[in-house]
């Protein structure tokens, strides 16, 4: 008996209230659908980016590995025309500076169009310590860098670890396009 009363209450509500409820329900369904769709598209895009990086590494290292192998710290050093692979190319770079801000060395950053060393040369340990342990962004032409720094425990220099934001920029543009298409 109560269910008939509820049905009667629904049919007795004004058209305005029924339309408002209908629009709210359809909007909720649309937002859920947009979220699920954008998540699926973004996941596919990011997987494709990872695949492209992996294929690039494979293409760039396969011949070298075939000819020279992987560096073995325990093996005796011999004269070879091709040196063994001693690192994997990446967009993350590690840079070491001396106490005067001069470049001592660095590895990584092979996939970056800009090199972080161009933007961190001259950083003194005091300046690096002022940044603390919080990552920060270095603006550069093209892709920016997200950077974390620390002073060496011996205070004889600094370590700068940087990640190019090129992939981040591509991702945000991609999700922006998805939301533009969805409306």
C-alpha cells in the first residue's frame, strides 16, 4: 500500500521538480562517464609513452650490447672499440657540482632536449642548501625541469637530480584535449 502512495507522490510532483531531478541524474551519469572515459584515454596515452621510451632504449642499445655486452666491474679492463653499456638512457639526470659550482660530472638525461647542466652550473652549496629538501621547478626554454638538490655530506659539492617535465606537459595537453572533446 505504501508503494502505491510513493508512486502517487511521484506522479503528483510538479513537472519542474521532475525535470530538475532528471537533469541532475543525467548530469551525474555524464560526469561519471566523462571521468571513466578520460581515465581510459589517459592510461592508454601514458602506456604508449612508456612503450615509445622502451622501444627507443632497445633500438639504441641492442647493437652496442651485442658487440660489447654490459659493463662488469669485476672484469679486467681491455681495449675495445665499443665500450660496454654502463647505464640505461633515461630522462632523469644526476649532476654533481664542486664547491664552486663547476660541473664535476653527470649521468642520465639522455632523452631530454635540454640538458639540466646548462641551468645549474654555478650553484654553490649554500644556494643548494637554501632550497632544502623540497623539489622545485627550473624554467627552461621548451620543457621545464623538476629538481631536487642536496649538499654532499662532505660539503665538497652538490648533487642535483632533475626530471624533465616534457612528458608531464604532453600528458596535461592530452587530458585537456580529452576534456575539450567531452565538452
